[in-house]
C-alpha cells in the first residue's frame, strides 16, 4: 500500500519577489555604495534578487541618522507613544504573514510549515510583547526611569532572518534606542520587507536602518564610534573578534553564539515523545539552530530501544521543496554550509562513529542533506565537540545522572539543554547542574518572547526576550 | 496479511500475563506518554496538506474503512435495512465507489443486517457485552456476544470494564477480554477502551496493551456515547501501540477510532496519522476502521467535488 502525498506547494507569487532590493537608510530606500550581492534560493540555486549593499560611508550615514533620530525624536518620546509604533509593526507583520513566510522559505530554504507556523508568528509576537514593555520600563526592576543606551548596531545570522531581526529590533525600540541592523548576506530579503513595514508604520526616519552586506559591513558597523551598543548573533569565532575589538571602547555588548546542546534522555522518559523532541531538536530548520539538540545523551539501558524508534521516525521525515507544505526538512542555506556539514560528517565516519542516514529521497538540484544520526559517538570526536549546524545528530550514552551532567557540560558552549524524564525531582536536580542558558524539560526548541534566551561560556552573554532581555538595551 | 486470528498472548509476553502482579508490573512498566508532546505531534501532523490524486485515494480508502453505524434505542429493522442498502451502494450515481468496511448494529439487529447484506462482502459488526457501559455480569456479557455471533455477526465490538481498569483490576479486564474472544469463535474482536473515561494517555497506552495481550484483533477508542470520543492524540497513542506490538511480535493488529469523526478533513488527518505513526501497512480496512455514521456522506460529497471540480450539495447524496 503506497500513499504518495501529491505536491502541495505554496504559491511563489505570494512572496511578491522583486528583481532588486535596496537598503533602508534614514527612512528611505536608497542604493548602497557597496558591491551589490545576489541572494540565491538554496533549494534551486537560482538567483532570487539583486540586493544593494552598504559601503563604509553608508554605515557612517546610517549611524548618524540613527543618532539624530535618537537625540531628536525616539530617545525622548514617551514610552506609550513608542508602543503605538511597535504595536503597528507587530500587526503589519501578522497581516503580511503569508507573504513573509513564502519569501523567507525562498531565501533561506526552510520549510514553509516552519516559516508559516514558527518564524513569522514568533517575529510578530516579539514586537507585540515588547510594545507592551515600552511604557512599563519603570516596573522592569531596574529602578525608576531607566534610560536607553543610544544607537544599537546589530548583526544577525541567516538561520532565522526575520525572527532574529525581530529579536534585535523590538527590545531596542521598546527601550528607546535607535537601530542600525545588518542582515546576513545570504538572507537579506525579509529584513528589507520588514523595513518596508517600518516605513509604512511611519516610524520616524532614522529610528531603524537596515544595511545589507557581508562581514565587512558588520565590522564597519560594530566598530563605528557612534554606536553605543552592539548585539551580535552568529558564530563564536566572529563573536570573539567583535569582543576583542570592542574591549575598552565603553560600548555595551551582547553576544549570542554557537552551541552544542545536550538532549539528555533518562530510562524513565516518555520515549515516544522524547523521540519527537530529539527530531525537533536537531532536524528543525535543517539543524541550523544555535540551540539545536545536536548531542543526544541517552541512558545506556534504553539506548537500543530509543535508537530503533528514532530511526523509524526519522525515516518518515520528508526532505525536499521548502515551499511544499508537507516538507519537514528543507534546503541547507548555502553551498558553503553544505560543504562544512559534509566535511564534519566525513570526520565522524573516519573517527569511527556509526553513521545512519535516512533513506528518504533527496532532490538532485539545490543544497540538500538527508537527516543523519551517528551512533557510538564519544566525546573525543569532532562531531561531538564542534557545532555542525546541520541535520546531523551525535548519539552518546551515559549510565548515571552524574555522568549525564558531566558529559552534558563537557563543552565550551552552553546555550541550551534538554532533559527527558517523568520524574519531576530529577528535572530540577539536572536543571540546577546544567551549564546552559535554556533548559527544556520534556520538550525542545520552544520559543516565546516572554522567556529569556542566551548562553554560558562560548555561547555568549546577555539575554534576549523576557524582562531579563530589556537589560541589554537599558543603561542599568 | 491481516486476517490473522489472534489467540493466546505470544510467547514474548507469556510472563507479562502470568498473574495479577506480573500484569500490573508490565503495564506500569510501559513508557509514559507526555501529554504536551503527544498533542503537539498530533497537531503537527494534522497540518499535512493532502491534495489532488492523493486526496481522492484517501477518500476512497476512508470509505472502505467506514463501519457504518447505527446504535440508537430507536433503531428499527427498517432503519437497519436502509443502512445496509447505503453500505452496499454508498453513491448510486457512482458505482465505482468502494463498499464500506462493515455495518455496526446492536445484537438484536444482526439478523436483519445479515439478511440485508446477503451476498455482499461487507462485515457485520455488532456491539456486545452490555454496550455501552459494560455494567453486567460476565455470563450476560458472554451470552450477549454469543447471541450476536450466532445471528451472523462477523465482528464483535466489546467494551472493557472501565470500573475494573480504573481500580487497577487489570487481570479481571484481561480475563474478560479473553473470555469474550473465545465466545467470538471466528468473529473478529474489537475491544472498546472508552478512552473518554480512561482520561489519561498513560491509561490509554496501558489499556491498549492489555487488550492486545488478551487477543483483541482491534483496539477501538470509544462507544460514541461518552464525550470526548475519538481524538487525534488518543488515536496516536493507540497507533503507536499496534506499531510497537508488530515490532515485538510480527503481528498486525488494527485500530478503530469511533465517535465525532464527521468530515473528510478529519478522516484524512486520521489517515495521515495511520500512515506516519503506525505505518503504510495499516492503510487497509483490515487494520483501520472509522466508527461513524455521518462521515460517509461527507466523504461522498468530497469525492464528487474532486471528480467534478465543483461542490454539489447534500441533496446529491442519499440519506439513509
């Protein structure tokens, strides 16, 4: 009996794709002085649009515009007034949700069901949540009348292009800062539609500026003397460079970097739901998630049973056209990232881990990688230590809770962790000992604007979301 | 593939049913079910988009899985005869529409159904064992079963003793299912768990395994007389149980959600769960049924829509 689901693609026309996009500076869309970049659809390798990029002079103009907007308008505007603008942005994102979701899937490669059900609604939710804070900062726990910092320079990655822009812009605006944001070079399109929304919401010119470009534009931005605060989400390597260059400048910095999260499954776990959590933890967004549960630590007594269930489940994941509503795993964002995943997978094989890859069909064109699970992994292997940022899971075993904690914490990172057990006391015992900014219990990869998110050690510092996230944008 | 007559518990599980203590240990040793997780998974799968040919295939498959049901105090011979006519020819304008899986009636209506379905390859299911509450003595329940079987029922839908289950008397439930199974003879046994009264997913999982251990050919969610009746997450847990049973024993057992499934959209969501949780082998009327009455006409209307490219209306399908 075979039941092949007919293709159910979302219409590409909904994305309103334009042949070219321009940067957003001081309330206007203008040509940038940098070399234009071409944004590619990773599922087909075709060029989607040409995007103008910023030059050093553009960065300077943007920071000055943001400063003017901060001094003259935004920094002194009552919170209740700021909130009106932010609510308006939140509503307009929700109204254009379908367009943004399709555009995000085209540009990034993530499946439409994720951009539709997670990225875009959560982006809107972040604006709604932070709009609520704008006139209540007196009650945020930082004393009366906490002051904004000034101009925030923000650099975001390609894995959640619109959502990361929302995570950065919403709290900055709510606290009274102005923004210059650089989206990732491979995924600039939804941030520029967000700029359109910001323009239509009649946010005063210069409050938000969006400058596409590569790493050099990011460097120019974070090192600009007119910037008071830098927020970066991306690789640990770049995060370290930024921290080094900012040392002694007085700029405030928050970093949200890589991770190698442990998802710990005890023998008394709800196994079928643990399997779901493991799948969600590592195959959500093709594993392009800094908090991905990329190390599965499973108690040895249930390892075989769990792995058998896991393989059965992973075999049902549908890899393919990101615009198809039935696709579970979409395209790897770039050829460069695909090469890195392949290189790390090869190291896993040569270091002796036992590779299993889903037998699912994979499109010939585009950047795709079938979901892969490595068993018999030890902490010494590269696939257990390095962030793969792809749909590749490393499975390790443990015998006792102490050993689970020791192995889970045995990483220079510390962004997230998962605990699976039906025993409430064990959840608390473990969460107490895990060095990770977020600890999920009997679930994984759940995001909410009210919950602070951030890391330990090489996963960065500072929090985004919740009351704790406001601190990053206030002079406290 | 699927017409396996189940008898005793397979040797793998002989120890589990040795005595009351062993059975309790076995059922309580099954992995728990996390409510949030299973509901999230069920909701996620419900977003699958089934279109075009795959939708038409699903509609025809769903029709062939319908246990066309009437279980009313007001049932008459005339009502049962007209139900059987509907079962034979669901849509008179389209003779290629598959027949339904079975009709499902009370024991005293079995003889009428047998006569009305003479010569058709359609199952005759009868509820039994003091349906729907199951509150009677074992001897009456067995007599109820025998009466239906002797009248010609090919499938028996029994109810478990939920009172015994909820008070932890698992062996009593087990032995009752065994006894009914024996009384069924060659008729297939569907064991109704009445999940709306079991309340927790952990209980649903335990009751599913209990029924499988005792030899139920099918596990069925509900009588349709208790709310909530069938839900997607409950059916997920039961599909997982038959999947795991197959992995352990090599035997295929069936699942039947019943009650509250009224639309094609709902039915397709259930089929997606069957496909992706139990596996493609379960997309077969021998292993999956819908206990429903109004669902059939919605399937027929959607089938016409798929073929014609436009909606017709409820006056174009027969009401029986």
